[in-house]
């Protein structure tokens, strides 16, 4: 907690206030009545001893004169504690240890309130003792006053300094949160501190302007990519038609043309994925939402997958009355990509598809039995064109399948997550907000899971 800037500022202000209090208290003690009394008591005792030593009159007369002049109780004690002269109220006889200590110099007598003593040269081993008019509880009142001063300073710091430190650091914390969110990919995040006129406001405005420029640049790049992808579809379609019209003279040429046709189809799918992904990110692709029965969606995707690879096995377990309001074409495209991804990295093992209700969402899980996703790659499998080391060695693809699936989920207000399944294999989860259930009102959603690496 002490690393927080507002706490550091608060403790700095508090330290300054406490230092001021300490200086004020010290000056008060050094120049106030309490200190004068503490320091002046032994000085007065020394003065009384000097008067007794200088005057040659009897001790009784000198003691009486000092009593009348100073208005204090005075007594002279011999080396054995006997009273030699006294004036005023009686004073208790100090013990021998006190007498011996007083011989070293004047000072206060412990245990006797306001009583000071000084040695006498006129009476070897004797001392003069006087009771000064020290108010009862004076030192206690001085301590209480200083304690109240410290407490008052703490209260003032809590009421004034702490809010001040928070007001200084709160914009910094808000700006930090905006920068962190922007770094996590929320490119629409702004600080909202542009109205401040101080240095923090200037920094916030600089960040907002930088974010606007970056977002505009990214949008321009995506628009360019979408336009280029759209324009490439026309020549690809012409190439497709031309390849179909060619009459091969022999079987070898026919095989080459078939291979070329497959490459054109693969390039067409890549361009379609790029175009769809770019338009989804640009919010330029309208969603045509209808009531989608998940069982039908999974069945059609299963048929398409088996048509491409008849030898692959797909085990499906689907709740029949599971519905979702969504764009059926985009959902089918996302599910096809996930199934294709699972086939590629499942090492020939059956792909498991499960669709069921899970709380307020619907779950569609597509699981493979492949090697899974390396932990270092889990957070990157949805990045466009990202393909892990194993994916680059073991399977073809461009790294757009899962990216498109995630964009489809986000376009419907959902999210995506990649996890390794317990017992081996991997799954990718796409979650959508709750939608209508069946023909009535009820919870629904969409989750999908797929293979170990991106298609």
C-alpha cells in the first residue's frame, strides 16, 4: 500500500506537519514557562547558597531575609540532616544520599515537588533547600498540550491533506487504467481527462490523441485489406470458371488441373476469411439474426465436414431444444472452422461435438484428442495469421480460422477462450449472450470448442 502514490504524498505531507509540530513544541518548551522553571530552579538554589555564604550574619537572620525577599520556604540542613535554620513552612529533611549528591551541584530533589537544593561552603557538608511556587500539574499540562497539538495535526492531515493527495493521484490512476486497457487491446478506451488544465491533463490529451491516431491507422489498414480482399474475389472467380472450362487432353493434365483447382479454392477460402474478419472488426458486416436451432446447426456442420473428409469420425451429443438468436451463416462459418481445426490437429482421432445448456448459455464443445496447445501459445491462438510451431510443421493453413470464430463471437457480444481439455486434446470456447429459448422466453447462448492449433 505504501507504494501507492497518494499514500506517499499523504505520508510526505504528514511528515512535514509532524516536523512542524515538533519544532513548535520544542520552541514552546525551550522558551515557555515550564522550561524556565525547570532551568531556573537550580539557579535560584545557587543564588540562595551564595547569599548565605557571603553574609556574615547569623544563619537564622539570613534565612528570614531570603524568605521575606523571595516568598519561598527555606531551610538549612547540616551534613547529618539536622536543621540549622528555617523560615516558612517546614521542609522535610532529605536523606543522606540526597545530601551527598547535592554537594556536587545545585538541582531539584527527586520526590519533593518544587524543592531545590544547593551546597553551602559556610557549613561544610551542609545544604540549603527551598520550595519554589511551582503550580501542581504544570509539567503534566505541558505534556497534554503537546499531545493535543500532535493529535490536532493528525486530524487536520486526515481532513485536508489526505483528500488533497487523493485528488492529485486519482487522475493519474484513471489514466493508468486507460493505458492498461488500451494495452490489452481495447483500442476504443480513452482517458476522459482532457478537461484538466494541469500536467496530468496534458499527458491525458497526448495519450488520447495518440490512441485516436493509432485507431485511425488500424482502421485504414483494415479497410484497405477488406477492399483488396473484395477485389481479389473477382479474378479468382474467373480463374475458377476458366479451370472448369478447360478440357484436359489426358489424365496427367487433369490431375494437375484438379490440384490447381484445389489451390484456387483454398485461396478463395482465405480471401473470404480475411474479408469477413476485416468487415466484422470494422462493424461493416450487418448481422442477420434469426432463431437458430443448435442441433440443426451442428448437424449441417457435421455433414459438411464429413463430405470433405469421409474417413474422419465425428461423435455428436446435442440437446434437441437448444436455440440461439444469431446470424446463422456466421455461426456456421465459425463452427466449420473449429471442426476443420480439430480434424487437422486431432491426429486422426474422432472429433467430439457436444451441445447442451449450461446456466444461462448454450455450450457447443468440439474437442480433439491431439497434443493440445502449448501454454505459451494459448493466449495467441486467436491472433490473425498466428500458427504455433507444431501447427507450422504438421498442418497447412493460414491462421485465420480461430481468429474469424472469435470475431463472430465478439460481433454477437460474446467472447472466446482457448483451453486444454482434461485427458488430452484442446478446445476453443466461444460464448454468446443469452438469447431466446425455443419458441418462448428462456436462457440460451453459444459455446464452441475445437482443436489444438489454428486453421
